[in-house]
C-alpha cells in the first residue's frame, strides 16, 4: 500500500510504504522502482540510507524516489 503524505504548507508530496504492507509487497515495490531508473545504491549495505536496515524504510525510499522521477 502506498500513502501520499502532503507536507505542511507545501504542495510537495512524499510516498511512504503503508505499515500494513506485506514483506512481499514491499520487496516488489523495491524491485520495480530499482528497475525503472531509481538509483538504489543508497539502500544497499554501506549506502547513505541503508540504516535503519528495515524493508519498509527501504521501500519508502525507493517509492519516494520513483515518485520524484515520475513527477518531473
């Protein structure tokens, strides 16, 4: 599940993975985003967004990056 959250006093949106998402859904979102042009090196071990090493955090990173690529 994807949630679009508006930032207070802004028209900018962020995508985050829903807490009710299954591990499979999260991984499929990561796989899709990374195959569609998102630079996923940041969520790899040693990357700037690897920690916390949580699937939901990595999925949110990729989904938000994909939104940014798609919006422009």
